[in-house]
């Protein structure tokens, strides 16, 4: 993980440097206010370094870890805010050239609105990150099932760091209250070594549904010992779909693959050919896979329904647009033709900063009929 941490550190340094150079130094502020803002920006960068150190090398008190995690979200927002300010500054420069902005009053107003918008942006994102997951109902008609099945999907819980046993327990209680036929977990359940978070995961053993709980791994499990994670989850009664399918209620096949990241790692590689070979007849197929872009590897395989996650719905607006450059779908239900669909779950947790904007956490209730 050290090269990854170094890369993140350099990225955040560049973001903070550019924000100070291109934004703070051009704001219509007094010298002392500008100086205090510069100090605040660099303190935020120092907090990010603290987060990276604690995240991959050690432990911190929960309150301090929370603040350091927020700093990561602030860093991402500063990147987007810098781009917004460049547009505002260009607009002011244009108005000044044509004679509309003859004094600094307009610049002062534009800068004040920018800073107010930035504070509201951050406040809304923090409030969104602290909100409880919403229950999102999705109705899908395949025309090929004998009855309606209630499937509860969760994804991207990222247990570890700020998400621990209490959160897992609350989520399990809410899922059980929905009385599902089937519970599916589409990856990134863990974000630490299973040895560190075994107690946090134990409440998952209390999940109840008619046909059980099934799981496919996400990319983050590869970072923290996937083999050990799979072994432990099985002790909790969670069934792992490792490039194979099982028949549910003699009505449809539930298939699952390893994550797309396996192609890069060269271990636990998703194998659609192997998965298809375990499907015994022409019954409808529900495929679980972590990343939406796995559809690029399906070839002639045409599942009736695909459930995935990974994107977090962009987590903090406007970064969903960047996610869309890497994934064919970012959030929600999308048709694939011939009554075939893919549903991309926003995730029940978060990665990094406890912040959400434009992408509320969710427990998806899929009514598949």
C-alpha cells in the first residue's frame, strides 16, 4: 500500500497548493484574513497526512480519526471548488475588460458568494454522510418468474475505521425488519484486515431471510487479505459466490463473480465461462458482481438482472461525473434490453470521508417479479 499512500499524499499536496495559489491568494480579503485561510488550508493537508498514516499504519482515537477523515473530503471539495473559482475569476476578468466591473465591489461580492457556497457545500456533504441509510424500493418485471421475490441488496459497507459493530448491528436489524426472501452483499463489505474487524462483522450472523445471505467480494477486500475474509464470512453463515451459481427456490439462478480488480491482481480472477458452466438450465439468472463495468466481460452471457455497487453513486457531488468516465453506470436502475436490467447500489457506507452529497446511502429492496 505504500506507493498508493505516497500517490494520494502527492495528489492532495497538489490540490492544496493549487487552491492556495489560484484561489486564496486571489480572494478579495485583507492580508490577515488571507493568511488565516492559508493556515487553515495547510492544516487540512496535515490532517490528511494524519489520516493516511492512521489508515494504513496505525490507530487513532475515534474523534481524531473522524476529523482527519473529514479532511480528506474537504480536500476533494477544494479540488472542485478551485475549478469553480477559475470560472468565476474568468467571468470577473471579462466583465472588467468590457467596463461593467469598474471597481473591486463586484469582485468582493463574487468572492463572498464563493466562500459562502463552499461552506454550504461542505456542510451539506457532512450532514449527508451522517444520515442513516435510506430504504430504496426498486420494482423489476422480468416476465419469467413464478412469483415476486423480495431481494435486499447492500453494498460498500466498508467496515473498518469509522464504520464498526454498532452500525453493522443497526443495519442488520433494519434488513431483518424488511423480511426479505434473499439478502445479497455486492462487495466492499470490509476495509481492514478481517483480524482487525472480526468483532465488528459478527452481527452479520444474525441476518435472516428465506433463502439465505450471499456475497461477492469487491476490490477493497483484495487489499486486506481476500482469502482470509472469505473464510471468516463463511463462519457467519454467509455464502460466497466465487465464479459460480446456485439455484434459488427452483425458480432462478443466483450467480456471482470475483471482482474486476482480480484481472489486475492476477488472483481471484472473475471467470464468466466458469460461472456459466454452473448454471444448469434456462431459468432466469440474477448476477452479483461488484463493479458495473463487469458487463464489458460478459460476452454472450445475458443475465436477466445484474446487481452491483462500487460507485457510491459518486459519493460527493460532482465526482460522480468522474466515476462515469470509468463505469458505464453510476447509480440506480438501467435497462439492458429485452427486459434485462442492471441496478447500481449507492452503497450503505462510505470510503474515506464520512461525507455524502447527491448520493444518499441506501438499503435496496429489489422486488423482482
